[in-house]
C-alpha cells in the first residue's frame, strides 16, 4: 500500500507526573604543582559551588517553592504534603516543611517586604482596612489582619498584609508612623492615632450603613433607601469614569459629582435625626 495522505483526527492532552531528582553538588579542588615544588605549603584553590537556599537540608529552590505554593495558594497543609511527598519517595516531615516556610520568609521574603513597605509609605495616597480572623476554630481567640495598599491608579500597585493580635491605634501607628499623605479608610478610631496622615472616609462603608438600615420591601420614601440611591448614583458616575486619566476624571468630578455630593450632604442635614443615628 502507498500512503496518499495524513489527516488530523483528534487531539488529546497527556499528563506528565512530577518527578524528584537528586542533584549532587561536587566541589573540585585544585593544587598548583609549581607552588608545591617551591614552597613548604601547598596552594589549594576550591571551585565555587552554588549556595544552598537553606543550610543543612535537601530542599532545593524548586522544591521549597513548590511546597510554599501548595500551602499558601492551594491551601494544602503540611501534614497532607508530608503524606504526598512520602508517596513520591521523599521522607520529609511536616516540621521540616514548616521550617522551610519560616526560614524562606525570614531570609528572602522579609527583606522584599521591607523594601515594598518603604516604597508604599512614599505614595501620596494609601488605603487601609483590618478584619478579624478566628484562630484554631475558636470563637473567643481572635487575631487581626491589616491590609495597606497603594492607590488604584498607581502605575505599580503595592499591597501589604500585616498580622497583629490587636486592632488598636498602636498597630496603625507602628506600621504607618509619620505617613503624611491621604489615608483612605473606614474612619475606625485606630487611624486617628496617626499624627500626620489626612484621613479620607470610605464611601463603600457609607453605602453599607444605608443598606443595613433599609428594611425589606422598603418604599421610595424610606430614608435608608434614599441614602442608598444617592450612593448608587455616585458609584455609577465613578464607574463610568474608571478608564479616564486623572485630570479628566478630576474635571468630571467637579462638574457632575460635586453638585450631587452637595445635594446628598444637604439631604443628610435635613434628615440628621435619622441618618446620623446609623453612623
């Protein structure tokens, strides 16, 4: 038979399982024969070898990086990783996996975090928020995660997380120090401890107060619904201007958003007995 053509019929994807390979680093030593013949001591030079990411362990950069990816991105805890690695022939304890994560953070991530923090504190506009997290599935033991990030329209965005057992103003003061720019936050009293920052209220939190106060099936005369509608109108304008450059957006805000905000604040003063009770 003579082949007269070939046609693609179907495609399929192959899965190639991960592999573990032992890489032996061998250091070569060299001796100068000429020096040895004319000197009482030998001149020995050792070749350079790649530095281990962590001392006294089998963890290579790729292996350690993969364990961190599994733990923090895929949410696979150390004890499950320990079992999976054992099936692949690697006897590594969960204590060692945890050690790799801690030391990698200390040696490599902490210096990077410090550099990013320094750059973040030089930005003219920052956002901040905090939320609690229950530890060990207990309803009584709480810890707090704080987030500090640069403005939305910065060319290079920076987002940093900070863990602390407390939600006090000292935490914000320790992190932000004498930051003197605009800080966009929910006006939690902790941020009032900052001596130099200019606090800017968050409209999302304002809107949430009206949403929480609005009963089900509220009519158009409901004060909470009216406040929510004001916020929605402002949010719609901002959404429409999202792709504009800063100067054009600023001009649009002066022409369209400012009158709407003035109307909103006048409405708040008119209904202050009800509205102010929600804040």
